[in-house]
C-alpha cells in the first residue's frame, strides 16, 4: 500500500510534458482564430489582427529557422492570410510564406509536424492523409496557397536530391474560373529532415493543347448524362486531365517542363 501511495504521489508531483514548439504555435493560432472569428470588424480589430499575424510569424521563424530561397525575399511571413474563419484564404498551410511581386513565385516552408496537423484539419475536404498521396493530389496545391482553385494536369519526373526524403513536381492550371487550357504552373514540394519546402511558379512554362485530349473533352461534354451541366463538366475535366497526364510525356514541350521543374527544385536549400 505504501508503494502504491508513493507512486500516486510521484505521479501527482511530476510535471506534465512540455508542449512541443509546433503545439505552442497551434495553440496560439487557435486562440487568435477563436478571438477574431467572433470579433466585430473595426480599425482596432484589424490592427490587432495584423499584430497577431506578426506574432505568429515570429513563432514560425523560430520553428523553421533561417531560410534562403533564390529569387525570393529573405524574410518570410505567416502563410496564413487571415485568422477570420470563413474569410477567403482562411486555412492555408501553416508555415513561413515567401513571394515575389504579384505572386509569380510563392514558397512556403514548414515542418513535417505542422504539415501532418494541417492535413488532418483538411481531411473533411477530401485531403489525402498520407504525405506522399497529398503531394500528388490537386487538393494540396489548391488549399496550401492563394485563394484560387488548382487543377493538376501531370506529374513531372524530377530527380530527388540525396538529402531529401521526398520530392514531387506537378504541372497544372490555377484560377477562379475555367481551369481547362494549356497548363503553365509548376509546383514543387520536397522534404528534408523535418522541414517541408513548397515552391510554386505561376508562369513557369509554355505548353499546348493535346488534340487527343480535346477529343475526349468534347465526347464527354456531348453525353446526355448527367444532365446537370456542372456535374458533366466536372466529369469531362477529370477525363481530360487524366488523358493529359497520359499523353504529356510524348509532347514536344514536356522535356522543357521537366527541366524547369528540376531547376525550381534546385532553388530550394536542400543541400
């Protein structure tokens, strides 16, 4: 009985395990989201909101550490655009964000722990929960940055650096309207140690339509079912992009796209 009582006493006085740095960030972020999501809009509220984002940026800099990406600003800021739940842009990938003028190039650097947590938060949106599967899904590239949708057209076979545990490149179209057309955006994502690097280039490559895939599109759109025009277009787009991914390696521009993706990967501090 004395031994049991001693064990209980020790359990009571033993300090709780300290929260991880990532958990500290997430707790702080969630408190601010709860605060601003119920706050009334005012100049003072927006001032406090900006201060909160600056505070989160400071925490993220401590988590991620110094980052230098060729062609991008030296100092990153929170990739979270807003802490107002329901706002356009809410829920972007947690990490340090870097961007050129006009967002022609954007990068996010985060940790694997924050990435895994973010994937879980977006599971209800159809986000794959395995990291490799997420990197190969248009859902990841749609929800990680910006406020516009992303359609993945093909994967680009890049060479993974020896220091990286993962490296994926995709070719696609980003926009708020029609996503059908020659893809021109190349997104590259890589993992080294516990750091995750994501680099998107909006106008990275010039491609062209593929006649065989245009034929698939027209055939799908000519079908009588489904009658709902949006559902029909979604099905046609799915068939079209699958065709594009299959036919892309045989196109004259494909080699240049792969080289561009490799060059993008080489911009990241993975060595």
